[in-house]
C-alpha cells in the first residue's frame, strides 16, 4: 500500500498539469456577480488605502474618476467606491486606515446589489 500512494499523487499531478489553457479560463456560474466596494472614512484627517484584485482577471473601475484597472492599490482621504466591470467569482479586498487622531474606516461590499460585508 505504501508503494501505491506515491504513484497516486504522481497521477493526480500529471492530470492537473495536462490541462489546456482553455480549461483554466474562468467560467461564469451562479456564484458570479458584479461587486461594488465602498470605503467611508470619518474622523480627524483620516487617510485610507484600498487594495482590490479580482482573481478572475476582471477590471475594477473607480466610480469617482471612471478609471479602470486590473487591480487597485491607491490612497484616499475621502469616501470612495469601486465596481467590477463584469461578473467575477473571486475578489480580494483590503482597506487600511492611517490617522494620528481618532478615525474610522467602514468597508461595505455588495454583490449584485445585496450586502455581503459591512464592517467598520
């Protein structure tokens, strides 16, 4: 039995590596959606930093400026919001707050208009 296990791992690895590029393309399914990310800052001279990337390669648009990018890594000192330009299955979001005084950062994420995350 101990001799069979390494061969099973090797077979699984060969199957995973033998996939073509077309098989790795993300598929739109029932779990996909349009995401909107809003950052709200309050307090004395708050500064925030937004980090957003879609793991599906979909661009994200800054709703204030209209600029579109494959990932977001930018600073802000006022409320700001972003939206994915098409449906995505996976998204990674991080909001960071910098302030020498009391300040608060609220991050709200919606998927197809329904709130999926809303925390301060």
